[in-house]
């Protein structure tokens, strides 16, 4: 098409539309650039000087020198644009290392262990490889190979201060939870008692046939034989843990078991399961890596697989909070003496009434200004509204004491049955 016809065509947006104008304008422009290069080099090869060529075309001499150097009669694409991407990448991770990262990640997934970038780096360090990539590099390798993953922002506590326990040594604090009912192949139903030591990450598991008092006692006793007995045991407000709302002062089987063996039982606020977040998170791994993967057809088989899973977790799983150590390695490095049950056979229900000790209830004071102690209500002052308080039952003094920020606020007579 002659130049004057092209100009007339572009000046008529109705004929082709605005989108067509931009597309068609760009195509001749790219082609004309290649033509200019070929034309300029051709004029130079026919004997015309660089200065006169560049003056007529409005170009710098360096531009023409560049394309004269690139001229290759054997390459028909010599006048085309070339990629400006660097030919070498000195900081790129070697392909062999990327392959190792992917193989390690696949193995960790197959073994049911954590398989994120941090876990992969720990495995590579154990292999004593040179130039182990950083966590960010491992994440980039996984994304480059379309390996799925999830990223979580670090937890930042906010809102009303919560009276959390400090777990600075093994068996300082245990978190426990009942999961279920769970079902096996056939008419087999059970409840999973999961216990986690906050300081070391060790877990203790026991499948309960029911929530009966004797089952709860037997389950905790069996777990403590392996984990050791804690100083504080933190649980939710499951009725099997405290007894009965009909008799709130009757001290259920678990309360009596803990008091008789010097353990302070602590109940988290009602409706706030995240306060037992460590064991709640562990419940997900228990479901995904045991119940969802292993076909279990009998209570005895369940018991065997549960102990295998517990041992595997404690000996092979690594945690960031432990700086890459396994729970058993963290326990060994702590060099603490654990306290275990005095005998192998669990106590029999009903247990005798304890004469000393304390157990605690953490509660958020709502707008009704009432303290709920297993169904029994106590009036509270207005300044405690929307604040967390700790209600402590002192068995020896037969008192119910109310604390906020370690400061005693109220006290009631509390005669236990």
C-alpha cells in the first residue's frame, strides 16, 4: 500500500476501530526498523560513508556501527531484535541441587512429615551438602516447579491480654484434647485422647472406647507413663474432664486424678478452642497422617498404629520452635528429670476425694458480669467486663479465688463435695 494510502487508512478510525489502529500501527513500525537496518548496512557496503548515512536517517554513528558488526550474509534474521536477557546467571541454583530439593520434598511428603522449605533445609543440612540453599531460595525452587504450598504470616497477638502459661521446660505444660467420635471399619467407635508437651512438642496418644471416667483415667495414665507427668495440664471444657454441671463442686475423675498426683488442671475459656491451639493443630496432623492414610479394622490394630504414629512423630518430626530438632532430641538436650506415675496399673474409679491442691478456670467476663464455674454463677464487679480472669479453686482452704494479672480480686467460700 502506498504511504499516502496508509495515512488515509489510519486517519479513519470508523473503518477499523481504535484497537485495530494500534495493532496495525505497531506491526509496520517493527518491520520498518528492520528495513532501516538492512537499508543502512546495504548503503554502507555499497561504499557510502557512515556519516552521510546517519545524517540522512537521523541516527547516531554508533547505531550503524552496531548493525554493521552484526551483519551476517548467512543469517537472514541478523537485523532482528535480540533478547537482552543475560547469557549467564552466576547466582542461579545448580540444576543438581534443585533436583535434590525436589527429591527430599517428595520423600518427606511420602513419610507423612512436614515438607515445607524449612524442613527441606534441615534435611539438606543433615546430608552435609555444600552450599545448602536458603529458605527463600528453596521456596523459589518449589514455585518454579509448581509445587503447591501455603504461606502464613507470623501470628501477632492483639486484643485483651490473655493469662497464658509459660512452657519453659519439658513437662511444664501439657495440652490435651478429646477427638471424636471416630469410626473404624465396621461398628467400631472410639475417641482419640491427644496430649502434647508444649516445651518439646512430644505427643502422647491413647484411643478411648468411651468418655467414661475410667476410660479417661486409663488414657491419661497410659500417656503419662511415656511422656511423664506434667506440672500443669490444660484442657477445654469437655464434661468428661470436669465431671457434671449438675454437681459442679463434685470434682470429676480427671480433676481428682490431677490433684492426687500434684498436677494443676487448667480449663481454657468456654468457646475459645484456639487457647489450646497446639493440640488442636496436632489433631489435624493426627487425622491427615494416620486416620486418613491407614486402614484400621480393629481396636487392637488401632492401638498398634497409634503407638507407631506417636513414636514416629516424637523421633522424626522437626519443629521450627525447636530450631529444627525432633521432640526427643529437644528432650535429651534439656537434660530434665521427668516424673512418671508411681505404678503401671491405672487407679480405679471412683477416686478418693483430694484434700489439697488447686485447679483453675480461665474465663472471659461478658456483659452479664457472671463467672461460670461449671454451671454455677458468681457475680463480678463491673470493672472486669470483657477482661480475662482466672478462677482458682483451693481444695485445702475450700475457697474460690478470683485473679486478674496475678492480683486477687474476689474470694468466696467454696465447699467441695
